[in-house]
């Protein structure tokens, strides 16, 4: 199994966060929980034939969609400040990684049968 990373960059919100929303206070419970890093990986299958134009459009659309979502969910593009217990919503961005794998998702999950999208 081989994974090749094509793009790795920070995607910023499509519009800047207003200065009035710059500091996002976290709750007492979140502060007591500590630093929790929750990675999210989204898997997308590509057409069976190599169609670079289609793939490029899909990847660009995903990147633009992420940028627009970060405008609405602005704390996700910020950085946690531990000493002050708030999120600095300074539009640093969130990590976007585009990679290509030479195996099927079912192989990665160790499934002996074909993975159906409605099972995810």
C-alpha cells in the first residue's frame, strides 16, 4: 500500500473573521478536557479512468467549499491559546491534504468484501 501526498497546505476562510469575533471563549468543560486533537479524513473515490480535468475540478471544489465553511465555523480556522482558555480566531487556516492511494478503501479497512457507500 502506497500513499502519495499531492498537496498539503493551510486553507483560510473565504472572508476574514470580524474583529468582534476574534476571541472565542471555550466552556469550562472543554478547558478541563485539555487539548484534544480530532483528525478527520474524508475518502473520495475517483473515476476509474484517469480524468485529470475532472479530478482537478473535484479537488478545487473541495478546497473552495472548505474555505467557505470556515467562514461560518470560524473557530476551526483559529488556534487554541491554553494560558487564556480561548481560541484566537485569526484566520490561520486549517490543514488540507490531498493524497492519492494505490489501493481500495476496503483493502485498507481489511474487508474481504466490497465496501458499499451506504455502509459508511
